C-alpha cells in the first residue's frame, strides 16, 4: 500500500486546521468586546429573579442598564432597599428608596360567593381551563382556582383557599411573575401601602353579576358618589380607583353593598374561610 497520498492528505488537513486556528485566535483578540467588570458584580446583587419588575429584560438587562447614566438604582422590587443601597454603593451614586410592592388578586369569588358552570376534568391548569369555553366558573372574569400563579411564585407566597388565589403579603416580594402567569390578568402589582382595592374584575352588568357572584362589583356607583376626593369612577360596570387622588379614607368600602371594595385588606383574607371544597379545581 502506498502511504504517501494518505500522509499528504493528513498533512494538508493539518495545515488547513492550523491556519483556521490562527485566524480564529486573531479574530478573537481583534474583535473581543470588553465588558465592564461591574456588570457581573451588579448581576450578583440583583438576585436573579428575572421577574422583569424593573422594566428591563431580566436581571442581566437591568445590570447592564445600571451602568448607563440616568438608570435608577431602586427598580429591583424583590431586592428592596437593601439591594438598592448596595448597587448605589458599588456605582458610587446616591441611594434611592424602593417602592415595595405586593400582588393583589382582584377577585373575591370564593366557593361560597360563586359556583361552577361545568365539570372540568382536563389538565389542572388555569391556562388550559381557559381554553374550555373561558373556564369552568360562572364568572368568566374571575379566578379559576387551579393555581398557575401559586406554582409560578418563587417565594411560595400564594395558596389556593376556598377556590381562589390568596397572597401572603409577608412573603410576597412583588416580583410580578404571578401577574404574568395569570391567564385571566386579574393579579395587580401595587405599592405595599394601606389603601382600598376593588377585589373584582368582572365587566358583567349588575343583575348578571349578582346572579353569578355575591361578592362581585355590580356597578352601583355608591362608592363613586361617596368618595370625597372624586377618585372613583365606574366604567363598564366596574369601579376603578385613581391612586393619584385616593387618600385611602375607606369611605367607599364602608358603603359597598357586596364587599367587593376592601380597605387595607388586599387579599380579602377576612372573607376567605378554611378550604371546604375546590369549586371544581383540582
């Protein structure tokens, strides 16, 4: 057997490989993008929840943005004031207070307040159930009770009680992952202060709402007429609060005939009884 052609072939391949290797090494050094070492340091500080509450594409996006002039150091809601102070110290800027936030489930449709319209036996997921004629609940706007938000919560701050999601505000960090997960879009991320909240998301008219849920907003306008600040408007049978005007006096909650308007109790825990049944969710 003549080995010369084989040796020549391997030699040529070796030379070609060496040339490509040298080209790649040159390109790596020539085209290398220098990164600010502070990015990695900031990235470690912000925690890694990747919730997007800061308004950027995850923690990496916020870490890079912080090195740009004008980016606020108090946008990491889960990290609160402690992380904001550490970021400010690292970057050599003044620390800014974080407006801590919590999740509010805008629904009070417990098993006692509402009912199911169908016996859903599919995948135990809110997203899946929503594809089934809008869900199995009598109110198509309410919490479905299958716990997609609870499973998504990184702090286990959400539990299913009496057919609806309830938030433990001591554990909630306001990251907003639950709000992004909820297919009904009834979870709102709000500042963690004493205030009044409408625990309803239904746009049904009053008579129909009364029929399907005893805790729903019926659009009666009593809260709107009672508010001394003019902070409440009823739009499409649902009360809405302008937080720029609201002083959290609680007058609206005191006249609400269904209890949909709650003062200082975002979770509605005062009306949520120990779990008796799951309203069809399992």
